[in-house]
C-alpha cells in the first residue's frame, strides 16, 4: 500500500458495488420500460409531476396510486392521465381547454370516468342504484381524488358535516331532544346509509343480506318470532320510529305511545281505511292513565315467542 493512498478494493467491496449496481438497474428498468411503452399523445406521470408536484405527492399516499404500480390496469407510468386524458398537448402548451378536468365536467361525464374502474365492484362503490346518481350528484362532489389519506372522502374526519351540507332537513331532525348520537360524533351517516346505492329504499345499509341495517346495533329486536308484530316485518322500524330524531324518548313518530298504536289499533266506525290488526277491547279506557301507555302490558312490542298479544 502506498502511503497517503486508500487501501485497494477487496473482493468484498467489489461484491457490494456489484450488488448496488444490480439493484439500481432492477429499480430503473421497469420505469424505463414503462416510459418506452407510453402511447402516442400521452405525457406520463413524471412529466405531470414537474408542474403538479404537490398533487403528485398527495396521490402517492392515495389508493389511486395503485394505477401507477399495477400493470394489470394498463396505466403504469401514466396514472394521472387515467382520469385527465392524454396530456401531451397540455405539456406543450398548458391551457384549461387541452386537458380533461373531472371537477369541471357534468355529473354524468365525471361519473363515467370513475365508473370505468369502479363499476359493479363487490364493494359499496358501484353506484348504479344510488339516488345520488339519479339526482346528478357527481362523485367529485363528495370525493377528493388527490387527498393524501388512506380514504379519499373529502373531509373524511367530518363525514356528517359533508352529508349535512345537502341534507339540511335530516340534520335539523338530529337537533331534536332525542336522537341517534350523530351530532356528538358517536356514529356516522354511512353507518346506516350507503351513499353509493342500496337495494333498500333510502339507500339504507342492510344486515344479514336483506334485513334492515338497524339490526346491526339493535340485535335484540331481530326475529324470527313465533308471534310477529306485522309492521316490523312488512314496514320496518320506520313504521313506528323516527330514524334521525324525535320528541319522544323512544324516538317514536308520535309524542306518546298510544298515538302510535292507535294509528292501526283503533275501532273507528267512519275510518276511511280499515285498520291492520285487532282493535283494543272496550275496557281500554284511554282517558285513564293506566291505559295510556300500551307497552306497560304489551311489553314484547316487536314480537313474542309465547304470547299472541305480545304481552310477554
């Protein structure tokens, strides 16, 4: 060894150097191959990053970044253009009219772009049954595609406020004295509703394939019962309960229990519609306090295994 010079490289150093070169080539090769495979008219994600670095970095922490990495989707190296269309003309002369921006498209056109990937997936995303789609509410009204979060819902930590920005009447119902603990942050709108569509009427979540989503929390009210209360089976919980909020402690549709029951169980001679179910016996004098709360006696109001009159 010559004084003042470094020690000559050993076989171990050469092996490390060779390994580093091999790793660098292995990492760069797919990117180079993807760049060579970019079709005509496309610019590639690396070109988009030059001007939109903050958006590109946010997308890297987003589920949509999968397009950049998964070859089976066909968008490796050009994930940005999966939604924004071919961008080569935009790179040569940036202008708003030579690039596609889903946020500025009609709801139908924007949804068509999203559904090119999210159509009829085995998740809650394929939204052909959604009233949001029927009312021309685009995906971009609720979702922010470049958000650097695991989920791409805009204001993911305040989903309730997002829903309330359109559903003002429902939000007002939650301000009643008795309500589900949604304003307090104890639950979310999507705990009961599927915003992308459902087989149930108001886009309600379902439980156990086709039962109301209420049973997910209120499992003790779920049958099957030997003696069923017909409204529970045919109309659901909303026949008697307000789902969002009520003046009644049990969130009933009427202030007092007897008024809910008498909507069906009333022997009115001039009633325009015949009641479903039996009328109360004559000794039920509703002027007396002991008969003004039906559930004092009829305790199994949702269904019973032993008593036809739902007494026990």
